[in-house]
C-alpha cells in the first residue's frame, strides 16, 4: 500500500509550528490513535500546539497542548502564527475548516495525499469548490504503490 517513511512525513512535521483540526478529525484521533480502536494505542502524536475547532465539549488529552476554539478562523490563525514562531501552520483535517481558512485568504499551499482505496467511495475532500483563483499544481508524485501526493499553490484572491 505505502509506507509512512516514503511520504516525507518526518521532514514535513518537523517544519510545523502549530496545527488546527476540526472536531471530527480530533475525535478520530482519540479513537484510532490513542485508543480504544487503535491497533497499537499511542500517545498524542504532536508536540506542537493544536487548535481544535468545535461547538461541543470534547475530552482533552492529558499532557497535550490542545486548545478548543470556535468561530472565525482569522483570530485563531493569528494565535497559531505567533505560537509557530516562523514555522509552518498545518490544517490537519476537516474539509470545511480548510475551506474557512481559504475563504479568509489564509492558505498558501494545499498538499493532498490520495490512497487507491479511497478512489471509489467516501465524501468529498472539500465541501466547496476552491476555484477562484484556480489552484496551481506544483508537483505530483507516487508514494509506494498505493498513494499519490499532489501539491498545489493557493494564489491569493484578487480583491
């Protein structure tokens, strides 16, 4: 299928200073990485501060720097930028959340990894079309025999 060692993940995450995710991604992590559905339960995988956008009360992870927020992404982006201290910000999951950052003009790159098992099913990657201005494909590469990585520049919308 593919090996995480082939993805460049370790180099990628080393350059991340802060991250954000939606509540569904956070809950998936709680169940599939930390337990009870994890094949090998482990600790919270990020040392960086993480902002979780949610409208519900969610359990925290002891020892992890997880901050629960709601509302407009712009003030949270400003907090994340300060915390990242010059490193990259990562919107880990949540297509709607990615769309909100895009709508606010806060995305500069979109990295998508597609697994062959996801091609025939599932929900759309993003809940809205990001077409104006159009994304610019900067690279495409195979990862093992089952994944492809696509990188796009996200141009700043002309106002």
